[in-house]
C-alpha cells in the first residue's frame, strides 16, 4: 500500500477534515482516504474503439507509409530467374 504525505494543507481544510473524521469516528488519514476515494472516478475513462472504417483508414495510411520494394516476388522469396533457390 502506498503512503501519501500532504504538505501545506490550509488550516480551514484540515479543521474541516478533522471535524468530519471525529463525527465518523475515524482518523484524519482514514477520512482523507474516503474523501479522495469519493472524489476520484473509479476507473479512468476508456478510449472508444475505432469503427471499422476508421481502422481500415488507419491501416491504409500505415500501408502507404511503407517504403516501396522494387524487387520481384521471386527476388523477395529468394528464387533466381529460373525458379531455383538462390
């Protein structure tokens, strides 16, 4: 479990936290944790999944950025002009 140290808390905020903690029979640390928990979202918002059209456009852009390969298919695979392995 992590430890958090807060410095320079304004007196009025600390007094409010201390008062609320006493009312709930908790320590100021326990009260601060609950206040933070209530103030923060449970999970960060997830980025929406792209639509098929957006995905296809992104893949097309990626494909277009690839360098052109001027070799023939046989040269890429490793065959010579007679169809034999190089």
